[in-house]
C-alpha cells in the first residue's frame, strides 16, 4: 500500500483569498487516499475560519504560528518544532514575501520536497525599509532551498523567480461546470439582491486590502453614475480596509448604489447577476475570480497590472491604472457586453490541475 503523503502548505491565513481558494479547490479534487493537506496560518488570522471546518472534515490539520513579520525568532522556533514533531513529506510554500525562510527551515528539518509557488507578480511592499533589506535574503534562501518552482501565470513566475529560473506554469483551476451551469436567472438574482431588474451591475470580488484598489473602484462607479444612474456595484469580500471603504462610499455619495455583501459562498450565482466584472488591482498573478467570471460568460475589465495570461475569453479589456475615469467608463459600459470562453479555458479544469499537482508531489527531484 502506498504511504499517505502529508503536504504542509504555508499560507499565512485560510480566508477567501485567491491562493487559499485555489488550494481548497485542489484539496477537494486531489486523491486524498494518497495525499493529505495541512496548513500553517498566523495567530492573528486564527479566527478567519471559512475553510477550517472543511479542512478538518477532509482530514487536514491547521497549525497556528506567530507572524514572522512581528515575531521572527518565535516563528522560527515554532515552525522548526512543528516540522520536527509532525509528518511532513512535502512543504508547499505560497507566501510571496519571505517564503524562502520556510523553505530553509524545511530543508534544515530534512523535508526532501520543497515547493515555491508564486500567485502574484509582486509582494506589494515596495522598497520601503526594512523590506528592501531583507527581500534579497529571503529570495536567495528560496532560490537555494526550493526543489520545485510553480507560477500561476508566466508573469507571476517571473515576478518571483526571475527570468532565468525555469518553473511549471500551473493554472488556477476551478470547477468549470459550477460556473457554466447555474440554475438561476439574472432577473431572479436581481430580485434576491433587491436591485432593479433592468439595472446595469458591475461586480467586484476581492479582499479589502490595498492590492485590490477599492478606492479606484468606487471612484469609477461614482463617475459612471453621473451618466448611468441605474448602475449598481456588487462588492464581495472582507478585510482590514473594509470599514474605510464603506466610509469612502458614503463620502463619494455612492453608498445607495453599492451592495457590500461580505464573504459569500454563492459566487457562481452572484456572477449571474453581473454585466461586467471589474478588477482595477495594483498587482495580480492570475486571479481565480477572473477565471470564474469568464467561465460564467461575464465581460471583464482589468487593470494592466493583471497578467495577460488571464485572457481566456473573447471580451476582456485592459486599462492602465493611470488612465482617466472616462477611459474606465468607456471600457465598462461599452459594447459588446457578455462574453464567450476560448478553448484555452479547458486547461483550467480543476481535475487537470489536481493531477498536475500530484505529479509534482510524486516526483523524487525538482520538476524545474
């Protein structure tokens, strides 16, 4: 009988973010008679629990550790002990900034398979002190101690590993049928949400953090409302900037046309209510929500900081972050509306992604 391999994922938190959602999709579809997932999260996110019960039900463990940004020595000691006292056959690091530390600790503990996985094009921390000082140290540790390199897109891989390091491009897979076959109409969703049947609906799904650029999102909506008063924004997510963004909506006078829905499970149904999915992010790899929107035939308008690998359908528009609001309005409101996936979408079937992960976990040496 094949021994069960335990894969330890360094995530930091298990909320509704893209990397966490991707890994839960993989967890649900991987062969759990051969592989079991466990997760490392930080103390301050211990109560961010949308997936905790499901992880336990699937047989996984969640290890709560100090935040290395606040308590580096406690973190090193805690993780070292964790690696020594538990079965860990594979370490799968999905933390962009500082992930090299995790891979070094894993190597020191004797873990043979150590994966560096990039889900973004930037760590978003800029060149502020002390990030500019420690970043090269962490990156050197990552390049030295990773046995395998994965990027969710070409830009994400190059953004973390550089142009010289080969890596596996692993699509952020989803359950395609879940988004293609939704047993609800747009009119029914509008009624559930309490918005007019003939309303034009802009959608946004993302954590309330700097990366997702909610401030620009609301300014675009404010600008559009001047000419198109029957427009509504559905904003899905939670995060540290939530109260600030709610206040900004009131300040801009758009709160009556913005529905802050919090974290939701019914993403496929909510996409059915949308005419356009708008993502003006400051940086991204290949966002899962953009894949989901395209599978649901929703038009996309993205900032040019989103990977071009995101284009899996016929109606995707890119706008520079420094473009004026008229340009954003033109792309959001312009024809054509609707969307049609391209054949490339089939590569994002989660079953295929899970099989690709299994091959990486099984390989005795680095895949890159």
